[in-house]
């Protein structure tokens, strides 16, 4: 009897893609591995997605849709941008490699366009020029992307070092810093031993960076109103 092919759909492909991205990261993601996980031949995937880039676009579109669904902030432009940044960080943190996907794709999907438009609406009431408004949302979203990506990569690096060496990376860092002189590493050493680098990736660090951006925007607005 001929073996029956598994039932697949676009939703199943997207769901399984997220599973693979969470397990191995985007570096090891491939259409062949995706097909194997689904129990189908790789060419069958191309009935649904014409390329891996096309699949990435759809995944990024899903992320944008979830951000829009979770974002309900009102108030002035600062409150809206703050709420947006917090929402974007929250969604990206829940879906592995979603930051890379957002950075690797073009705004050629409906929900990515809606997401971009919603960001622009946050600053539409300000007296900024149109190109400045675009720069504000670009700077903000790039900050959030990098913050989430840096935290994700740091966790992967620590896990890799623990697996290879069986010891936390901090012990090796202390040895390295002790071998360097005061001029080259003194301030860095004091900050490291005082645990300041452990603040990276925390809510407090995120909020402080966001505050710097918003204060900068506010200063530009004040200068233009003079």
C-alpha cells in the first residue's frame, strides 16, 4: 500500500519553522530540515513558499501582526513610543530568531506595512519634519532590535561556553583582566568585578536606553519650537 503523505498547510509550516528556529537558531535553518521535520519532500514546500526568503517574510509578517495585536498604548507621543518599544521587545523575546527575521526582510507584507504605519502614527502629532519622524521610529526600533538580539546572543554564548568548558565565562574573564594593566583595562575591570555588566539585558537597562532616545527627540522638538 502506498504510504499516505502527511497533511500540511501554511499554518503548519510556519508553526514548525518556529520550532526549528528555537532549537537550532537561524544559522542552521534550512528548507530541507523543515521538510524532514514535516515528513515531506523539500520540493513540496515550494508549493506554499517560493523560497526560504519568502518564508522568512511570512514569519516576519506574523511577528508584526502579533505586535499590532498586543499594542494598545495611548497618550502623548512619548507614552505611545514607550508602549510600542515595550511591546516590540516582549513579542520578539517570545519568538526565537524573530529579531533576525525582522532585520532580514523587507516591508513587503501587509502586517509589516501596518506595523510601520502604526509606528509613524505615534509621532504624527509632533512638529518634527517627515524625514525626522521616520528617523525617530527607525532609531527606536533599531534600538529594541539590537537590545533583544544582544540578550539572545549573550545567552547562547554563555550556554556554549558552559557546554565546552564546564565553567561560567566570568572566571576566564577575571583571569584575562588580571593579566592586563591598569591603563588598558582598569575601568573595565572595576565595572566587571562590581557586577555592572550583569545589568545588561535587564528591564532597567532597557528603560534607561529608551529614556535617552526619548529625551533626545524631545530636545530636537524644543530646538525647533524656539
